[in-house]
């Protein structure tokens, strides 16, 4: 979606990042190759999957849900901001 936003902004005559800053999410591979390269938020996808499996395995065993799981994210700064 952020790639589409970059294209739409360019089509509308806006300059990224001079006129508008754009930030994406998930740090997909494409983010490195957009014009300009997209600043994005990276999530620990493997860790999210692992935590979800652990939560599901605990649930049928009658265990109460524990505290919320908060995993770190990382801002990957590129040229779109």
C-alpha cells in the first residue's frame, strides 16, 4: 500500500519526503526498491509466530492467559521520511 501511496503522490506532483513523508509497515523486500526507498517498521515475524503457537498450546491445557506479550519493533529509516 505504501508503494501505491508513493506512486499516487508522485502522480499528483508531490515530492517524497520534501512535501509528504511516507512510512510503511512490515519492512517487505519491496521497501528497499521503491522510489524513494521506503522507511518502514520491522516486526519480529518469526517471534510473533512462535508466541502465537505457545499461547494456543497453553489454552487447551486449561491455563489462564498470562500477561500480554510485547515484542520489539524496529524503525528502518530510508529516504521516504
